[in-house]
């Protein structure tokens, strides 16, 4: 059980609160503590979910009241969280805008993925190892896709034109 379950439980009744909880960071932690305090429980997702088990119960009414009385503040917190994440992406891209490292990582992962794919065509895989091979291939391709997206998103010539 994690906070994603809590977010899913309150999303339809308190969308602003759910977006603040999903934002993570200091605002997300503050929202977690606030939800726990309003419900009179520990700030652990298991304890909060026990209280929210009835979608029409008094706990959900407390959550709706919390959102209604703090809607403006929750909207501000959600926007601030998004601004922080956006600035973090821009800063990371600006830091690597004059570096060859993103390109080298993409090239290395491309070579690894190519060798891995070629190996799958050459070697016979035993049945008991197929699930492990699938998990590894999925992870490798996910890393490769993220590296390509980051490399393409880093504009080496003009960092001011980066779109987030």
C-alpha cells in the first residue's frame, strides 16, 4: 500500500488535494500530514486508506470539507510543485547542454540493446529463463527510451529555447 492508492481514492472527491499529494516533495509531504491529521490517523498510507475504505463515509466527507475550505491554497501548492519540477528539468538540461555525456549514454545503450536483440535471435532461451529475459529487455528499452528523450530534449546549440 502506498500514497498512490490514497490519491486514487480521493481523486474524484478532492481533485486539487489529489494533485498536491501526487506532486510529491515538501508540498506532497505536507498534504499527507494534513490528510492524516484531518482523519485523526497516522501519516501512513495504510492507516489513511483504512479510514477512506468507505467512499461515502464520514472520512471522505472530511476530505471533501478539507478541499472546500483550502481550495485556493491547494491550487497554489499544486502550481508551485509543478513549477519546481519544471525548473528542475530546465536546470538539468542546461547543466548538460554543453556535455557530450547524454549522446555517449544513448550510443552505449543503443549498442547494448542491439547486442541484446541480436543475442535473442542467435541463442535459444530456456523456458524457465524467458520471464527474466523479458524483464531485462523491458528495463533496457525503457532506459534507452528515457536516454533518447533526454538527449533529444537537451538543445546543445541554444539552451534558452528548451521547451518543457
